[in-house]
C-alpha cells in the first residue's frame, strides 16, 4: 500500500455515552435483560440468586444513541455486619443507581411485589433520576394482565412488561430509555486524535501524562487511586491535535475500595469508548496481570487501537532479567488475542524512551484508517485461498467469490461467499493473519464479515 498520502479520515464522532443502570432484587432476570439489550451474552445467567457479583458493563446502541449499560448484583435485604459479599453487592447497586442517568428497575412479574422491591424503591427515590419499572418474566397472558395493578403501588408508573429470555417488549423499553437519556455531550472534534491512558492502579498513568505534557497537570502519588476523574488535555504535536484522556486505575472489584473506585472504573470505560487509540499501561516489573488482560479485552471489544506501554522499564532493566524482545514475547504469550498490539518500553518518571511513544501512536492511528484497494485485496485473498483452501465441513466447500473493505477506523473486510455457515473460526484467523502479513495493521483490530453473495451483487472497483 502506498503510504505517501494519508488515508481519508472517516473517523466517527466519539461521544461521552450516558449511563443506564439495571437494578433490582436478586433473581429477577437483570442479567438476562442486560444480555438482551446489548445483543450479546456478556453476563452469566443462572437461576441461583447472587450469581452476578461484580458489575458488568457494555456499550449498547438504539436508534442512533449509544449508552453505557451497567448490570448490577441484586439489592438484597439489609445485610448482616459480617456478610461482606452482600454488603458489597448492595453498595455496588446503590452506587450504580446514583451515577446513572437512567435507571431500569427490574421486578419479577410472576412473583409479584416483594418486600425487597419496596426496599429497592426507597433506594431509587433518593437518586432523583428517571426510573423505568420493568416487569420481567411476563411470558403468560395472565401474568401480563395482572402486572399493572400488582406493581402500581411502587409509584413508578405503569411497568414495561417484558420477557428478557424471549425478547418480548424490549424494543419499547429501549425506546423509553433513549427518550430519557440526557442530551448528547460535546463530541471530540474530528481533527483530534483521542488517546486514552488506561491501566490498573499505580502503574504510572499520571506520570506518563505529565511526561507527555512536559508539565505537572495531574497529581502523581504512590498511593493507588489518586486520579479520580477522567482528565482530558489537548496538546499540539507536529501540526496534529492530540487529546489525552487520563483515567483512574481499574480494580477487578472496584467497590471493595470505596465509592470513588467505582466512579473511576466507569469513567475509564467511557474513556475507552470515546478514544481512537488506547495506551494500556502495565508495570514492567510485575508483567501482565489478570486485570491487564481484562482491560485489553475491553479495548479490543470496542474496536480501538491498542498499544501496550511497559512502564518502569528502567527498574526492570536494572534487574537484567529480560531483554525487550524477550519481555515483549512474554507479554504477547500472556495476551495472545492482542498479539498484533505493539509493546513499547519506557520510564515515565525518567522519560527514558518516551520520545518513541507518540510516533508509535501516530502509526497505529494511521493504520486504523488504512484501506486496501479492492483489486489488491482480492488478489491477496485469491492467493491465500489457493495456498490454503478452506475446509469443507460435511463435504460442502466454502467458496469465497470476492472481498471488499467498506469501512476503516477500524478496518472492516467483507467476504462474499456461497454460505457463511461454512466459515470456521480457524479460517477466519488464517485470513486475518494473511491480511496482516501483507499490510501494516499493527495495533489495529480487524473485523472480518462473511456474507452470502446475492445474484445482483458484484465486486466494486478500487
């Protein structure tokens, strides 16, 4: 691909998404409703009360509006002093309700009003946020008829009657959610490159921000959790506007360390949602931890550019345990799903190797908008299929007729074939590896879609 001229900038607006929290007592189907609204099975669904311990987050979209959807553990009766899990679960839900712009209060249509529903009602009235009462598990006609009268005394108006398992009524609920969302906040300008600095507590995110800015804009402390808000700072570099979004460190169980940890976690998720490239800062002395893998997964799920920043490299270098290539290989082994993400080593405190970071960010941003001409793309795919024909499950071969790249930021490739059901995950990975071998997509997640070719479909030029 010719890199002499910049690709077209088709970057979409990165909005600050409002938050919608799903709350209610245990075992009313909150996780099932969460899965239905986001269209993906992200939360564990189980009939055992208390399965959802930690908050689940996802970006949902409906009628052109995007919002952060938060699934919470059930608000149980006032827990006993020694019941740490119940105390934490209750506080999670209470904090989520206070932070949310819209609250979805889920009740069990088959069980009727419970004393715990009254308890939840008391909590929600203190938030003064819009509350949508949702009567779930309303599969039978008899239950649907009884719902309005049964739950009227809760005082949140007529309930939305839904079946999360079957999807009935969820469209009307989404309409109501979108109607109550606040006006969209200002978007990041299209001529800015938004960079989110994310990572677990005390890995040096604020030190990295200060080093990049060359001045003390954020408080730097050895105490985890010093940075409490997502901080946007815009700087100019070589004629480009860069928006740096600093975030607080993320913990696996945020509320175990107080309410502020939850706010920080949610803001970090929102920062990922509105960035172009995320810098995942890890501690080079500790290596990759479970929380680092979880953050990397979130970044790639939102289809953002990813750079892994191994901070405190000067301390690791002093120990002489690993060379940079060796440590980069270890990091990729521990995060194989992000093996395409570049790893850079630096010290934010001493600014050693800091100068290599922003050029790497620019290269990943360039790759987000990289486009392969249709003729070249089909030549790459044709050669790949000839070298390694797709498997033929059940004796029926997969035939790829042509490919196109209809979108960038991140790149999307569509393969028109005889039957998408014949596509196996291993062959998708093979084709992705071929594309990466032929073009520079370092740091960029690729989306590959397979569609059945229609009679009037034809490859476009390019």
